[in-house]
C-alpha cells in the first residue's frame, strides 16, 4: 500500500480531541467536552450503522430513485472531470462505499475513506474487497478505511503518513 500502509484496509476508533468553537459573540473558546454534539454524532452513527442494505429491486422501488440516480450521475461526472490517474483521494463521509466503483473507473492510485458509522465502514470494506453481490472484484487501488467523526479527530495527525492528497471529497454529506 501507499506510504507505509501494507496491512489490509482497517477501521479504527479514532480518539476525539478538543476543538475550537465560536460563541455567539464570535470569540473562540476551547471546549473539551460538548456532550450535546457528541450525543448527536453518536445518534447519527448509530442510525447509519442500523440501516440495512437494499436489494436492487428495493432500491428501484424507492419513491426517490430518480433523485438517487441523479445524485450518482452528478458524482460520476465530478469524479471523471477532476480525478486523474494515480491521484490520492481522501473521501470524508464515505458511507458504505457506494462511490468506490466510480473512483476505480477513474484509476486513482490510493484511497482513504472516513465515516462516522462503523457499520458503514464494514459495508465499505466489503464493497472494496469485491464481496458485495453486484461488484465481484476487488478494487484496483490500495485503500485505508477509518471510522471516526471528522469534526472530532485531528485529521492532520491521523492521516500524516497518507498525505498529501490530490482530491478531498465530501459528497452529499453536509446537510
């Protein structure tokens, strides 16, 4: 793998760290523990970890299937426009790895995916290894998969050996 990562893709429970927030007056203050934010983040992670994978028939029957197809088309276009052969990609909120095939088609050289939900990282690993039912081969790029809250961890420290990245992607996750 790239930059000293020769083991198989793994997930990690990344340590939370202090972060800077602005109070209503705009002054920065350091918060060591923000229980409301941590509880909400845990609820989000649990929600996505509990979601079951859908069959193709279930997916096609979704009332928002056309929106999902549009979203996937947009992501495919963006990846094909901006990704170059052998690029190193940092994918924040990578989810279950639904875009791995798109990155594979772009012939990237290295991939790091981070998501808040352990269940999503497990599904992403399955897809990466080609064990999902609709893509039966391992992806052609080395990958590192991590479980963590991107707002709580110090990405520069966690990803020190992986950097630099050519692309940082966070698609349809900020809502």
